[in-house]
């Protein structure tokens, strides 16, 4: 419950930022919901779905401005090649952080 409330607080905060005014809010809400449900038992398929929801500009990478919640909090740890974006392989590293 605490994760869900925190995720929705992040979404509400993001909606108030000018940089996300053109973002599909449905996808962002879905991403926050999925992110809050991730656990040590999560699958690569769930991470793949999260990647698709977070990659709002469809460039096959998640930038720091597209990241939310745990992904944002751990962005530098997940960005193993230090190119300031996350590919699907790097985002899959999130599963290791959940254990």
C-alpha cells in the first residue's frame, strides 16, 4: 500500500511539471502502477512492459526525464554504460535491486 501511495504521489508531482505536459498520462499511470507492484518475484516480461510504458518518446531508451520512482532513484546504478539512458538490458537490472 505504501508503495502504491508513493507511486501515485510521484505521478501527481510529475503532472504538475511542465516537462511532462505532453506525456501520455495513461501510460505514466500504468507505469507507476506496474512499478509499485514489482517485487523480487517479478519477471523480465514485467520489466519489458515497464520499459515500453516509460519510453514515452519511443527511442528504445529511457532517459532520466522519463524515469519515475525506483527507476529514477536508481538511475545511475542501472545505467551501467554511463550514457545517460537505460536500454532494456540495463532496466532488467532493476530485478536485482528488488531482491
